[in-house]
C-alpha cells in the first residue's frame, strides 16, 4: 500500500496536540487467495476469480483519506 497525506498539527493547550490531514492511499500489489469451504483442493475457477480480484484492486484500489488526531505530547 502507499499513502500520501498533507496535514497540519497544532498545540491547543499546554501539551494537548490536535492534528488533521487529507490524503490518498492505494494498492501497489495485491495477492488474493480463495479456498473452498469444504477445505478441498483449489479449483481453477477460484484461482481465476482471485486473479481478477487482484487486478481490480491494483487498478481501482485508490481511496481518499481523512485523518483527525488528538494527542498528548509527553516530551
């Protein structure tokens, strides 16, 4: 996975920190494994479906992110 984020952090009271950020994260490489419910051998159809899911995640797996933080600075 990759993540790019831009944000701001401020001290609002003596040691209380407030932060916010906005960004984008995505999938670089996906590896999906599908197993039969009965624990039997993997079928070619399951292998093909797993490959298709991997391709979709790698192509369209980009999501916007919003980060809000409230913390205590001990140092």
